[in-house]
């Protein structure tokens, strides 16, 4: 298993090819994917709509990806989630059965990507991890390009904490067919240990990108961090 110790600011990845001008082969394309159709049951209100330093949590993450990358973006949302960011690169996939668990969202997204961009790889982010920055995305895309051929999935660990984006090639995307209910990507690592790799990244002087928001307490703490570090994450 790949275990590379590196600084989160060590790499400067060149921008990956966009989909413009392509035809049938998207094997060198990485599609950005945000999973944002959860029910937010522990929070008691839609977490994607919570105010952030610039708009809502989800709007901030979408805008950051559009600003920092040239990739197409897929957002899996649920029927009650307003779709406020309109851009030709953003593709919304409606999950009309969010009670079916995260596995349903993942399979919907993978099916959409494979139909629209055959052979493309995917960078998966979660809508409730607003501290993932453009540099984190570029670092992972660069490392994904450099991975050994036996590594089909690459996940970052920020200061030893698993985070996102998680990178999947076509082989790894086929694993998602094994998921059921609320079994997320974590269920795949043990089953495909020889082909799922992780990379350790050190984060300093900013909130850990692996911080997620599940409860009101999580949100208050994260928002206070965001305001304090606004110069880093705005």
C-alpha cells in the first residue's frame, strides 16, 4: 500500500485537461463529485444550507471548485435542496431516495459519470467538509497521476485523519456496485486493501480539511474556525 509522507504545500499540480474538445475517450479526465444529499438527521436541519463565510456551505464548496479547477463537477443533491449555483460545468444529479443511504447517492453519481464521461476518473468530496481547499484538490490530483499502476484508489490522510477528495479510477469505480445502505467508501477499503492506497499529508496553520459537520456543536466550532481563518478559506 502506498504510504507517502509529504507536506500539503509541497506539490504544485498542473491543471488537468478539461472536457472541452473531447469525444468518446475521457480516460485522462478527472470529474469532481460532491455528495450532498444526506438527510442531516443529527443536525436537525439541512447542513448544506447552513451559512458560511460566503454563502452556504455547499455554495462555498461548489464555487471553490469552479474557481480552483477546470474540471466538470457533479453534485448529488436531494429534492429539498435549492440549486443556487448555475454554471455550465456543474451537473446536478437528483437523489429522490435519500433514505436509501449514502450508497444510493454514490451509485447514482457513478452511473451519471460513466454515461457522460466514459473511462473518466472521479475525485469524491463530501458537502459537509468545507475546509477542503483548492491546494488539497490539486495535491491529490497530482499524486493520483503519480500513483503506481496497482493503486486504483487514493485517499488522503490529513495529520493521520482520513479525508477527501478520494480519487477513483475506472477499476475502483466498479467497486461501488458492492455498496448497500449506509455503507460508504470505508466499506471498500478492507475488501480491496491491495488496490486502495493512502497518502499522508501534513496540514499546518489552517483547519484540518478532514473536519466535517454532523451536529450543531460541530457547526458552531467549524464556523468559528472559518471566521478566524477566513483569509485561508474564503
